[in-house]
């Protein structure tokens, strides 16, 4: 309770207003009002303000010395344990009066004051998340996350509400904050969120390597606060209260987009132009001073997209967040990289050519499909079979023969062929071709036959093996690499120290060295002015 509130309580009390009315008017508890009045009255009477007025109790007063002794020996003893001990001494009173007595007698720990410090322009920023549950009139009740980034000197900040706090969202909002504020502070304070700090070792943070890469791109230094010390980030923690009491208070929102539109307006017309109680200036005016000291933005923004890998199922769809997105159906069974942006999905084939682009479905929608007509097989049955034939021919002669067997023996050729291609996502290509060879030998032309053969003779691929099959390493060694040279071939580059000294003494002597002047086997000394000879390192020459 601040001094202004205490003064209001005393003024109203002296004017004859009741304690209940004062509490209701000022928004404080009746106990707080009564305690303030009692403290002021004791101070006026010359009594020590800090001396607690103990509640009188004929049942408890005889045990006062016992209570004080127990508190001295066990400062953290609970009222329940104290009651158990007093019961043994004959106490017949109630628990409530004992708890009140303990609350007034117990020594309160001295809290170290938190020293507020100011930073010079452009030196420091602070970032944090907050979570709110909002009743949207158009979307219903849902949880949203508030990203906040504030400059330490000017107190100008960037706010944006999001659906999640994952890594991609965190760095994407950082980029937007940098662009909104026109630059980057030299360092930024964080709590120990997993997107920034992997773990704590020996009381020191081990930073997320991906986040360090992002910080390096923009040239700032992340700095994690000590655990359980939120006061360190007071400049970003305190504005959340301002958001709750001003931005969110007394307003309704139809959707998350409407909330963010209102937030952008509020930042520009309210938060940035108010006179800050600490700096006595508006954040916008202070930001004009700070702007030249911020790190400039790079020419190219950091790529905040997420990359995942998905297998194309028999329907020609890739799955993301429990929704299906179409790709060209000829890619059935292949593993494709997907680039996920804030609102879009881009699919690439093995050579990294773009094959599909979709707008992401909104969060919360599940089990839906986004299908582009051009990705579907042609209506002409003959054309579909020809496209499937080409895909099997790409796998080799044995696959072509298996497909021809399907055409001759199966009525649902297209369905059988697509399910056969889908097996490539579960098993190694060599295993699928071996199963086809066995099926051709015994004329077992069906997808089920292949599945039974593979279940017995092959092992399903792991996730890493699936990616390895789809994207082979770009650098392959030759079958017959050049062998490393023997060190004997480098001996003529070595000079004996004695020979070198003779050369210095007789600079005119240009005769070639004789056999006995050559270095002996096992000699290791060499001229310090010469470079070290190449070693037999195992690399190819």
C-alpha cells in the first residue's frame, strides 16, 4: 500500500466514513483499512509503529512464552504443528486465534531492495511472453500469447498476440519488433525459456544453438536472467500490468486479428505518446534519441520458416497439423521437404523444385484437406495408367515387369499401383525391388503379395533412413580413390641443420649435395626457418 492510499484512508476516516465504505471506495480490504488506522493512531500516541498489537485471549495468553520459545527454535513452524505442541501443554483454545498470534509474532524476512537501473540508448532490450484467456465474440473463448519486446532506454515497445510460443513464432516476432522499432538493441534480457536456453549447467545458461544463430544474424547478444529473479526484467514485466488495465480492460474483440489491429492502434495512439512515470517523457520522444544508437537491420531478414519432412500418402497428400495438403500425385511414396511459413506451406521434390504451395488452415481445424485440382490424376484412365507406367519404369526393369503383371491380372490397377508405390516410404528401395523380383518369379502380382514378402524379408525404414533414401548426400567418393603418398617422397625437401649452416658460411657454393649429405633415416631435426613438411595424414593427394 502506498502513502497516497494511506493518506486517503486517514482523511476519509476522520471525515466519519465507515471502514467498510472506505474499503469499497478505495478497492482495498477492510483488514488493510483497519490496520492502517490502528498504525497511525499508535504513532500519534507515541507508541512504536512496528510493535504488533497481539490479540487478547485468556486461553492463549498463558502459553505466550511457550509460543515464543518454539518460534525461536523453529522459525518456520506451522500453526498446525504449533497447535499440536500446545495441546500437549493443555491448550484448549481454537486454531484461528493461534494462527493470528503466530502471524504477528513471526519475524518477517527482510527483502533486499531491487535497485532500478537505467541503460544508455541502444544498449539493452527486454523480451517476455504472457498468456491470456479472452472471450472473442466471433471465435469464442480461447487462450492467446502476448509477445512483448521493449527498449530499455526509451521504454518504447512492440506487442503482438499469437497462437503459440514455439521457436519459429518467437523469432518471427523478434524480426517484426526490430522492424517496428527501426533497429536492434545491443543485448536482450530473457528468462530461461526453452526457445532461448537449452539448460543450466553450473548456474550458467547453455543457449539454444538455433537462437544463437538468429542473434548472430542481427548482431545482438542474448542474456538470460537468473532463475527466480523476475525483477531483473522489470521494464518488460511491468508493462503487462499496463496492458491488462488499459488495452484489454473495457474492450471486446471479435477475433485474434481484431485484437492485433486494436493493439497496433493502441501502441501508436496511447502507449507511445503517454508520459512515462519513470522517464517523465513519452516513449516516442525518447525513441528518437535512441534510434541512432540501435544496431542497423541487415539487408536480408532472417528466414523464420520451419522445415519438416513428410511422406506423400496414397491419396497424394502430405500431412501437417492433422490436415492434408495435396501435391502432384506422381510423387506418391516419396518423402518431401515442406517449408512452413506463418500462413503458408510450400512443398519441394528431391531436387528441391517447388511442386506445391498452399495457404495453411487456421489453428484448431483438424482432419481437413486442401486439394488443388492440377495435382489430381487426369480423368482419362489411359493417361493415368501411362503416368503410373512411367513412374514404375523410373524404378527399373523389374518394377516395369511387375507393373505389366498388375495390368494383366488386376482389375483395380491404379489403386494397386499407388499402394505399391506407397511401400517405398516404408521400406528401402532395394528391399521393395527385391520383393517385386520374387513376386514376378512366382507371378504374385498384387500389392498384398508385396506387403507379405516385405513383412518377412525386410525391415521398415527409420525416419533418418527415409530422409537418406530421398535425399542422398551430394558428395560421393570414387570407388578407387587415389592412395596417400609415402613420406619417403618428401624426404628431399628436408635439409640437415649442418648442411644449412655450411650453405650460410659458403653462399657462393652452388654445387649439388652429395649422397652422404642427405639426411639419415631417423633424423628429425630440420631448419627452423623452413615450413613443416607435409605429413601422411591419410588425405588424397
